[in-house]
C-alpha cells in the first residue's frame, strides 16, 4: 500500500494568522515601536503576543474586551488615549493575505470541508473579513474567544473534533506553529507545518490532495 493510499482526507483545518494571513503581530510591533519611540521591544512582545496571561492572551481568549485591552496598553506604554484607534488599526491592518492562499482555498472547498481553527480576536476577525471577505469560503469556525481558551490547551483541540464532521485521522490541521500540530497529532489529526503557499501545495499532495492549477 502506497503512502497516498493510506489517507482519506475529508476536512482541512486552517489557522488564520501565519497561514491564511501573514503573522501581522510581528510587523505591528515594529510599526508601533517606531511610531511611538518605544525603546523596550520586549514589553511590546509581552503585550501583543499570545503568552500565558498577558494582555494579548487574555483578549484572544475573550476574557477582556478590546477596550479593556487598549486601556491596559495605553497605561503600560504611556500612550495618550486619543491614539486608541491608531493602535488598533496598526495592529489589525498589519495582517495581509498570503500569496496564492485564496486561490488554494477556493479550489479545496470544491471537494473538502474547510474549518478555521484560530487563536484570535473577535474585532480583528471582523476587520479582516470586511477587508477580504474570507469567512464565506469556510464551512465552520472555531475561535479561541468563543471558548475562552487558547491553542496551548488540549481541550481546545478536543472541541475542534466536534466541528470537522469526520474522524481526526481524516482531517489535516495546517498551522505555522509546530507545537500546535503536535497537540493535534496527539488526538489523531494529521498535520502540515505551514511555511509558504508553494510548499503547502506540495505537502497537500502527500495526502493525495492535488490542486488543479
């Protein structure tokens, strides 16, 4: 039996930041650092990244609102309240579509169930959907803010199982973080570590998924 014949994939699960979109938080940190003359880059990373119990983690888990997040940011960075909208849109606007990803998604949705699995912020998802209208391509979504958890929690992946409409062995998680793929694999999922779209196409072929372009 060949490697390809071992797989009967029915559902593809996509991360957003780092897969469908670029990792905008890294770019946003650089922009905010320069615009507001912030010398302590480690403080920015602590605020905006998804590390346990930081502001970035709490808002992704839906445990604080965007307004509460921004109030904490202003205090920590000593930024005036009038800059509120600037910070938000610098951050959200730093996410861009990965080259070719929309074309891949449009082709995959013809034959597979597509699900979003993302540690994200409600307002950022809304902002990016207005900009790119990407949600219409997916059959279901599993967001951290709806379940008050994060991708570091195995229970979140167990929740994902209820949304794939197949066995985990018939699904693939596509993520840019190795640790997330490892957690998914512990529950029987297949996994693809995303680097860029051209490599994604090659990796999908290993699961007998050929794209007709």
